[in-house]
């Protein structure tokens, strides 16, 4: 079995904080050490241009995030670690995908819709202050993923819709031009805690409640001193439920250490002492990496070199793949004749499933015979995945699946039954 490809990007728009570390950097570095996984990690600096207008900040953030990954143990020899803007094939693929994706799908993207809803509520133009880049964000992200045919994309819940859109792009392209892309899947890390920030809400730049991952010791101690607590005095028992301090501790400590702090809460530990324990525990894990981080920051040439080497590795895959995709869509050397036959004409020699989305937002499929005549039409499915599963069942079980799927299909009239069964049989034998 070939190994699974995992791919993760981080937008280079700020300084990494403890929430990024616990939620993304630490689990990804661990995953990258697994032998059965081939990982791709990249700095999403094209994505950063959508939200950051300050060039110095983009450059600084790229340096800081790259140094953080490396300091936290990412081994660029084992994984492919690169900067998005070093791979010109990615914006090229973005355009190909732009041309196969329905605009309506982008209209329904959460981030875009949130801006539109906000503007509408404020009574101003729905698209006020919305750049075309924000609108196109999911397509660029789709290109990131499909460029390397990643199977799994570890993401937070807020990104699931983007992965579904990438599947949509992969399927649309494949239906038009043949099987080139693996439809990716989101890998949701249920076990990874969202870390609370200083004010108890989720640690996030937009709440201004973060602790920078590599804050110097003194600053770390001071920030931890500012974590919200209740007003219970030393000696009074404290509740661990809803305690941001306790949750952050838990993200760093062993189960035994966590139990010991739980006991200390019950015994009435003072908040000052509890904060000191948290500070020492975090610093114990971070301090060795902080030294590496500072050394890396002081040597940008070394990081630049690492990223360029990563780009060479990434482009060794991307350049030939993009070449094949250019061929597939018809951007070809005019002298080549062997490719001049339409892939469409070649494909209709066999019955063909087509999957698509309607303006009602539902997902459908149909089966066409070799001449393009309709043999079978589905009803609407809520997700592309369910439609895909029904197709898979028809491909695997042939006509036997028709009865089981009956409620999701348009009725087939009697004279169409025989050609339909023949087509399903041909598909089964062909695969
Ligand atoms: N959208 C992601 C974020 O906001 C960053 C990102 C860009 C990404 N391209 C990606 C993540 C591809 C996974 C795969 O964090």
C-alpha cells in the first residue's frame, strides 16, 4: 500500500502563539515522524496577502513561522517543507480550478458569506471591502491541496467546508479531463484541545488574548500572571471546571501532573502559586526549543536556504504534474499530434457517471451511456460524499444496487431498464 499524503499550511500573517503550538504545530510535528505518512508543510504566504497589507509583517511572519516549525522539531529531510510563493505551479493550478468550479459554490463559502452578512446588516453594499482575493481564497487553498494530491488535510472544524470545496474541484476536473486528482479528506483532530487564551476565550489573534510561543521567559511569566481567575483567596478550594489556567496546564502536563494540580486546586492553592506552576511547566517544554528558535531567527539565510531546498523538492512533483494537467486541458505543443484527440471523445466509449451540483445546493449524479444518452438520474443528496457513495455502490454491485438505492433515484421506465443494466455490467467488468 502506498503511504498516505498529509498536507498542512499556515498563513503567514502573525507571530505563532501557544494556541497554534498545541492545536497545530505540536500534533503535526508528531505526525510527521510517523513512517507510514508522507507530509507536506508549507507557509501560505499567498493567502497572507488577502488579510495583511504590511509587507514587513508578511516577511517577518514567514521567518517566525518557519523558525517555529523547525525549532519544534520538523525535520525538512523527512518532510517536504516549502513556501507557497516559491511554487509558481500553484497559482497556475488555481486558474485551472477556477474554470471548473461553480461561482455559486464560492458564494456560499462561510468566510465570504460572513462579510456579506455583516455588510448587509450594516445596510451597506454587500461586497463592500471584500476583495476578489477573499472570494477566491478557497480555490487557492484547493490548488495547495490538489497540487500534491494530498489524501488527508488535518484542519480545525472551521476549515471543513474548504476541504469539501477542494473535493468538488477535484471531481469536476476529473469528470471533464479524466482522473487526475485524489479528492482530499479533512482529518479532524478531535483530541486536540482548543487552548483558552488570557481572557478564557479561545486563544486567537483576533481576540488579542494570546501568549506568543517563544516569548522570553520574563514576558511569559508576566503574561501568565494575567490569566483570568476567580476571586477565591488562598486556602479556599478552587474549581477546575472553567479554569483557563487549569486547561492550559493540562495541555502541557502529563496525566499525573494534571491530577496533582487538580488536588492542589481542591486543597486551596493560591492563584499566584498556581500561575507559577503553570509558568514553570510551560517553560520546561518550551525553553530548549526557544534557544533553537532564537538561533534560527538570527540566521535568516539558513532558513531561506532550507525553504528553497524544500521548493526544489516540491517542484520535482509539481512541475511534471502541471505539465500533465496542461496537456489534459489542451494547452499543448502545437506540433504534438498523438494528444490531439479529444479526451472527451475517447471517454464516451464507456458509460460514464457524472456528478454535479444544482442551483438548489444539492448534489446529483447521472449515468450516461457511451453515446451520451441519459440512463439513470439521481435525486438530490445533501453532500458530494453521499452522492459519491451511491455511485461507488452502483459501480461495485451493479444492477443489484438499484433496489437498495431506489429512494434516491428517479424511477427508471421499463424500456430503459435493460440498457441501464447492461451499462452497469459493463462498468463492473471494466473496472
Ligand atoms: N486556510 C488555512 C488557515 O487559515 C491555511 C491554509 C492555506 C491551508 N492553504 C491550506 C491549510 C491548505 C491546509 C491546506 O489556517
